[in-house]
């Protein structure tokens, strides 16, 4: 048992260390090696296993069978590779791959090369259509045709070229090739349902959640070319960071057809742009489209569409469509839609919709909607809807809805709570609580509590509750039972005090009285023998069965000496 616990703890610690290590840039990840006279190939395998990445290199350019010895503890990958390779090398990172390229030993004229061939399924031999073939700089890209054939033209000064192949549902493959005037190169891709290898991706845990594809948004389908969209679907991870990009339209940009796989620090889109991520500033005259995350500022004349999370400011003249969560400010002239939680301010001229929790403020000219809790405030000109609890405030010109109200609902017409009200409901017409009211309901016409009222109901006309242990103030107070206080013209409790009396006195020949109320205050209605007698309201004092002053509707009758 003790051995099992120790193994579990060791597995947990190793797993945690691996996750933390995978968040660092590949060349900065710390590894430990203790090898003696081990072939270079095995040493590289140990390095990529510890570093959680994959190597790509040309085997002809490295002495893979040469023995190497090294003893290092907690050293960066780059220093370890310098010690193992013992020769100048270029290290290029592409997603979860580290590409090893020899340093050019001679000057080479800039030339154009054509690389062509077929992309095939490594298990079945079937040729794969619509696969993406690209150089690692992301400037040159090709898509295989229906027969799986590609032709890639590259312009390079490098002696060796990093070539990538990606296809959805297949593992990425990176090759290092030596360009020639014409080169035939067939590549086999391993299906992801194969168990023959483990996919290692350099992404932080929060980035591993599935991204709701921006390509599903109608306006994106209209603007982004099909070929460019297909490249993006094939390449699910980040290819490279590009400090500055300028775009006229998707596909007509400095990042060409690979823009959907590149991250930008500064992105300028004259009309519209399409990128993988933005860390910095993005400005668009019409539309900005980002497949994953935005960290910084994003502004567009018409709209922004983002597939991941937003940290910072997002502003648009008409709409924002955020498929993840945001922390910061989201502002639009017409509408905001966020498919996850928000933390901050969401403001729109017409409507805001959040399919998640709100921690902050929603402000709209017409309506706000949240599918989860509102730990903050919803303010609108017409209506606010929270599918779950309201823990601070809803204020609207017409209607508010929430589940449990632990703050305030303020509406020009009505408030509805499908759960308890532990706060305040104030409306011009009616307040409705489907469960208990431990707070206050104030309305111009009616308050309704389907269950118990331990707080207070104040209305211009009618109050209703199942059981009242608090207070009701209104023209008409109704309850199933009451142990509290009801003040009004008529208070009726189904299980309260009810009594009919027929009596005479010195003033009136006969009287019929009906007494109703609760344990605190009751109402007496009297009908004299003469219906034509004048009626006035009097307060005669405490009546039998009541513990406080009764309201009496009395008739004063004169017998004219007869």
C-alpha cells in the first residue's frame, strides 16, 4: 500500500513538472542528462523526451552514430544542444518542433526552387487531398489537390529548408531538405487514431481547451478564402510569431495565405485581416478575425471575431463576437456576444449576450442576457435576463429576470425571480418570486410570493404569499396562513381568523358582520338592516379574537321615533 502511494505521488510530481516545463519556450526548458559514450541519436531522443518536444533535422547533416558523453543538471535545451552537437547550428522553433539547421558555410545567390510530390496516409497508402505543405518561415504554402499532389515554389537563401506538412486528423510532419532546382518529395502522414506515437504540443494547459472555430461565423465564411481557411483547419497550432503584419484583405497581406497560423504583435488591417493570435495591438478598418487569443487592444470600424479569450480592450463600431472568455473591456455600437465568462465591463448600444458567468458590469441600450450567475450589475433600457443567480443588481426600464436574487432587481414594469428573493425587488407594476421572500418587494400594483414571506411586501393594490411571518402592506393582502402583520383595506388569510356575527344594539335593529384577518389585525365588514343608511368608517377598538385594533365598516341607523 505504501509503495503504491509513493508511486502515485512520484507520478503526480513528474506530471506537474512536465506541464510546467511545457509552458516554457523550447530552447529555455531545463533538462538533466547523464550519458556516457551514447550515440548522438539516442542522446537527442532523451533530450526531446525530457523537454516535451520533437526534433526535425536532416540525418545526412549530423553524425548520429558518433558516441557522445555529457553530464548536466537543470540546464537549458540550447546549452545542452551546443554541448552535444559541437558545431554551429541554427535552432528554429515551429510549434512543438525544434528544427536543427546547419549554419551556411558559403554565400548562395537567392534562387527559386520547386518542390513537388504526393502526401500519403502512412498506414493505407491512400493519397491525402487538401493537405497543407509549407516552409517553416510561413511565406510559401501549397495545398494538395484531389489526388494528393502538391507543388511548392520557395525562394530562399538558405542551404537547407525546413518543410512542414499538416492535415487535420493527422500528425504534423517536419522535414529538413536541401533545395535543388527541382525536387520530388513524397511525404507520409500518420493518422491520429494510431497509437504508435505520442503527440507532444508546446501549449499551456489553458490553451488546450477546444477553440470554437471562428470559421463557423457567417461573415468569416464570406471574407476568408476557402484555400486559406483550409490551411488554418490543417494547422491547429501556432507556427511563428511575426512582429508586424499589414493586410488589405485575408490572403492579401504580408503573411500571405499562412496568416491564420501566425501570431502578430502589431496587426494593421486596411479592410480585414485574419490571424492566429494577437499579442499587442490590432486595428482594422472593417473587420478583424483572430482564430485564437487576443492580449492587448483590438479595434475595428465594423466588427471583431475572436475564437479564444481576450485580455484587454476590444472595441468595434457595430459588433464583437468572442468565442472564449474575456477580462477587460468589450464595447460595441450595436451588440456583443461572448460564449464564455466575462470579468470586467461589457457595453453595447443595443444588446449584450454572455453564455457564461458575469463578474463585472453589463450595460446595454436595450437588453442584457447571461446564462450563468451575475456577480455584478446588469443595466439596460428594456430588459435584463440572468438564467441563474443575481448577486448584486439588475436595473432596467421594463423587465428583469433572475433565479435567486441576493441583491436588487429594479424595473419600470416587473421583476421575476424563479428562486428565493433575499434582496430587494422594486417595480412599477409587479414583482414575482417563485419561492421564499426574505427581503423586500415593493411595487405599484402587485407582489406575489409563491412560498413564504419573512420579509416585507408593499404594493399599491395586492400582495400575495403562501405563509407570512413578516409584513404585508397593501389595499388587498392575501395569504394561505399568517403569523405576521397585514395592513390594508382587506386582509384575508385562508387559515386565519374568520367569523360571521348577527347582532342588535340600541342604534341598529339588526346587523350582519364578517370578521377576517390574522393573529395581529383583523377587518370587520358590517351590513345594517336598512341598506339606505349612511355608511362611515370607524375604529371602535379591539374586537374579540383580535390582538390589535380592528378596522370596522359600520352603518349608523336612526329609527325616527318608530
